[in-house]
C-alpha cells in the first residue's frame, strides 16, 4: 500500500509490517505518531493531517491484526472525514454566504447625486433604492474589492471623495473629500486596494493617493506624475506592477512601473506607446493574462474608430500597437461618432466599446491564442452612452445614457452579444454607472 511504501524508508513497516520491538498494539501505537512528524509540514497540523494519521493507524492495525486499534482508528477516520467535508463546504460556500447584496450606482452630474439601484443577480432587474447628495458634480466611480468603499471623482471641484457602502442597503455615507486637480476623469484602485490612481483630463497628470483601511484617502498624493494632454484612462496589470494611462489629446499611452509598497510610479523605457494618427485612445483595459491591452479610440473620421489591441512585452512590460478595428456598421458615417468607455468580461473572452453618436455598444470576441478582436455584434442602447459596467460574474452589462437619463440592462450571451432585459430611469446627465457586489 502507498502508506507502507512511504514509511519504509524511515524504517517503519517492513515487508511483513514488523516494528523493531514490542507487541502488535505497541508497534501500531509507535508508528502512527512517527508518521505525524514525518508528514510534510505543508499538510498542516490540523484536521487534514490528523485524518491522514488516523488512516495510517487503520493501516497498521489491519496489518498487525489488531481489531481493537483498527476499530478505534476507523472511528477517528469517520470523524475527521466529516470535518473535512464541512471544512471543504465552508471554503466553497464562504464567498457566497459572506456576500452582501448587489447594487448599481449611477452618478448624476447636474443634480449632484449618486443614485443607488438594487440589482437582482438572477434576473438582472434593477430597482431604484435611493439617491445620495454629493458636495460637487460626481463623475467617474470605482469600488474596493469587497464593495464596502466607493471612490468618486468630483469633476466641478477637482476633488476625490470616498464613501462607505452599507452592504445590506447600498446607502452611502461620506468618509471624506481630498483635493486632486482639475477634472479628475478616471479612477482605478491598485490590485491591493491600498492606492487610488487618478487620471486628470485638464491637469494632464496621474496621481496616486493612499487608501486607509477605513476608506479614507490620504490628504496629499503619495505620487503625482505629469503626463500629456488629456489623460483619460488607467489600466493596471494583474501582478500590480505595470500602469498604463491613455490620452486622447496626446494620442498615446503612457506606461509606468508601479511600486505596490510605496505607490510610486516610474516611467518605463520607452515612456509611452504611440497610437495611430487620429485614433486618440480614451479608455484602456488589460487582458487577465496580461498579454494584451485594449483601448477605445475616441476620434471619428476613420474606419478604425473603435478598438485597438496592443501587444504587451512580458519582460519590459511595454505596449506595441498590433490591431485596430471598427466599432461601427459599414454604412455609418464615422465622423458622427466618438467612442467612450471600454471594458472586458472578467474571463477575458469578450471586449465592449460604447459608441456615442451611433448610440450603441459594440461587442468583440478575443482570440485566446493571439488576442485579436473579431466583432460579434453592435447593439442599440441609450442616447450618448458615456459609461457602462459589467458585473463581476460577467453575465450582465448596464449602459448609462448621458442624454437619455436612463440605464439599459443587457444579458451577456455565450457568444458575447447582448440581450436587452430592461430600461430604468436614472436622471439627467447620467455620467457614470458602476455595478458593485458587496461582502458583509
């Protein structure tokens, strides 16, 4: 048997299962504790390790024809087996049982409010819950991994606000407001959740603020880097080592090495990747594999006004433009359109771009081997879809109509195409929308 083979190099359990001395019961009793210490530490000195020890006890008792000890260890095996099943179920069910509720937040620029919708995870249906007044015009939003903290850029005041999210109701409680800079256009939390990175459209820079455990932002940034004209989007790789900032005005993507301990940014070499003339990369996201980056190209007037894919060098982490595709039907005048937000499903299979002008969401499939984009569908949506959001499970997409003041919901099909599920009123100038899963 396997256990016997494992123990023989340690002088335990020879060909006939004999111990050096003593009775059969003694031989069983002396072998089992020794097995406990010989097992790798990686198994842990807990339930799993004692289960293995008890199983070994049964082996030695049976090998030595000791029925009493065999019955005793069999009892232990049954007990520890039950504990392992309970422990395993707890591991599997833990995230589900710890989950709070699902919400969608919409920032209303003109009304200076953030509207909370409760979301049904099964049907995707949204139910308006309440609205929270903000000290200035709320724009882009980002949330902590546990959904308990909501970060908001205040466009009119150039400030950054943090809110505490009630996991049961979605109600927001202001934690604090700090100065940032003119027109904070985009927010992104680093992978540790300890830093908030902000791109400034007017101030042409990127800043990094520390986030305390309470959700409070540091009064001053731990780092601030001038970049180029109209910084508009931020992406961070899965290893928390590379940061990429897209610019519509400068038509480039600045690239940095990120120190996840200090929050400091250091330009890579070269310090930026250049887009094709006239593309103007707006928002950017990275594939879960970190092999490719994707962005929406804001400028119109080209059949490539849509999405671009960049190859990412695994060594120096720099980007290189590899593919550009249209987000519009062939018969639509591209000069009457400008793209807005872009986002990817969590599994990295599909990529989406919002079209303002054509007022639609373009869906693309991502080739798993090359990262290349193939357009799957173009789905009509709300007027001027500045923002949309994809749920953490990758099953639903919600688009906010800046002009229509409504939020449209869609079920994401297996192919990546969108199935409309309903529209709810949100309010005038619905600037940004964000789906958040809270954990209690």
